[in-house]
């Protein structure tokens, strides 16, 4: 979602050993870019009468049932198509749609940049597609920073 130039600028601004304040400020900047992108896409899809909403798991009977873990796997971000519960906070590409997500989003990205590993997201598998139970912000960050895959705990 971000251009290579935007990412290069952010890493240039943070230097080699960024302070946590710089990491947090730059993570906030990236949230703002992702948020504006989401808002522009929302307007565009309304004008063109297209659907850009994150799909809801509630259309399937598996919604709130108890699930057992199928283990941790690497999942392509392209296979993650919806959410169990947060369909209004993110669009179909997991761009944030509400400014109230900023602090959590930026905090997680700053933590990631400081070298701390984030836990795997939790996904529900329906056929070959996945719906997010836990980890919406982590998926949004992964997509915004150009990752193609994410570690996930799969429940079925």
C-alpha cells in the first residue's frame, strides 16, 4: 500500500537507532497515510457503487462456535478476506477506517520496529479463505508495510 519512497523516507527519518518517540511518531505518520487511503477508497467505492467492505464471518454458521486450534502457520495476506467482528473498522484491504484505531495501530508498529515480535494473529478458516478473530491491527500493519504473509494461529 505504501510506496517504496514513503517507506524509505520513514526509515531515513528514524536513522539507525531510533528513539521510541521517533518510532511512535513515524508509526503514527504511517497510520495517517493508511487511514487517508482507506477514506479515499471508501469515497471512491461509493461513487462507483462498488463494495469495499470487509466481509463478515456472520454469513456463515461457524461464527461464534467453539474452535480448536489447528496450529500456527504462515498465511498469505491475500487469503484473509474478512472478520469475525470488526467489519466497520477496516476496509476490504485492511486499511483503517476510524481514527480511534490510531494509537493502537501506531503503538503496535512502533513495538515491531523496536524489535519485539508480535504474537500470531488468530484466523478462522472457511474453505480456502480466512476471517480474523484476533489481530486486525497486525494484519493492517502487515499489509501497509508490504508484507505478503503473516504468522497465524488457525482455528477450525
